[in-house]
């Protein structure tokens, strides 16, 4: 793997250590929890007549929650960072790449309802390519795209593991900070522009539960309708993260991501990542 790619994997390992240290500094009102995992896969062949190519793959994931509750105030923040690489012979391909920060603040209005304000930011770390054409075409970069959404609303919260936020006046900003991608109007921006603004309704739901002992399932659903352009075309993002704990240090991790955004692609996007590796729960 290239030095740049190895550096990214090392960054995840350093992040694991820093998050572990922060966990020990729990303050009054704060509760922190999350999963940090590193999965590895490798195969090699020598005089194997049935065929095959040497390969190595690595995926890192940080999925961390910060929950605050004191008096009538609640504040929930989730950070997701994921990166994966696969190298087959001399070809290196990206298998996962995302950064997401979601935060919602609530002030209690009744038993389960809160006046709320939320913010969500999404982007990726490195370039993405279309490998179906030669030469390979760059389809995405850091901050190309990047999405920032925020707005007031109402939060229904039963627990840290079950809550839904309704935001009927949500501003959504799409950034394409690359001249080549903006020139073709990628991700819904006008050709030559680096920015697109939308105003609409956002619904964000979160539900985490245990399927059985040592198996947890996390569900994240985001819906958005743009009042200013084709409000009937609802953007949908659904993520499912399952952790199957084998012992204190080893687990199997399954991640599914279903995405529909007609500004990016007028078709359903689907991604699945599965791995067996090292895991740390907090």
C-alpha cells in the first residue's frame, strides 16, 4: 500500500488510543460510549493452479456517542469515521470512506418531547474513482461533496438509544470544492458553482437494541425533502451497524448503507461492509 494510505490506517489506531484516554475523563452529566474496530483480511497464492491473486484488506471504524443530560437539557452527538482499503496484486482500491458528525440539542417541553436544534455534517477523506472506465475518473474528493444541514425542530426522546428529531425548517448546504466536479454540476450544484442551498423538512431517527446476548444492532435513518425543488423526491439515508462480540477483543462487524439522493445519482446506492477483527467497546 502507498505511504499515504498506510498513514490513514495508522491514524485510526492512534484515534483508538486517544478515545480510550478521553473515556476515563467522564464528567458529571456526560455519558460516552462507542465502538472502535479494525478488521483485516489477507490471502496469498504460490503455484496454485486453480487461480487467485495475492490480496490484503483493512477496514477501520470509529462509531462514538457523546450524550449529555442535566435538568431539562439534553445533548446527543455521534461521530462516525470509517476508512477501508483493499490491495489485489498491485492495485489498491478504496472499500469504505466516510466522516459524519451529527449533533442535536434539546430543552424539555414535556415528558418525552424537547424543543431542539440539530446540525449534521458529512464528507469523506480521500479521492473516489470510477474504475469502469480507463483512465479512471475521479468522482469525489475531500469536501467534494460535503453536506451541512441544520435547523430548529422538536425532538422525541425515550432514551439515548431511541429518539426521533423533526425539523420542518432545515437548511441544507452542498459543497463541491473541486473545479472539475463543479464544472459538470456534480452532486446537484449548478455547473461552475461550488455551493447549493436547500430549505426543507428533515426527519432523523435513531434506534439501537440488542438482538441477543453479545449482538447489538444500530439503526440510523435520515429523511429530507427540499421545499424549493421537487419536494416529492425525498432523500433517504439508512445505516445499519451490527456488532457481534466474540470475546473482549474480537468481534464480527456488519455495516449496511442504503442511500437515495437524486442530485447525486438517480438510482438507489447500496454498500455492505463485513469483517472479523479487533474490536473495542466503551
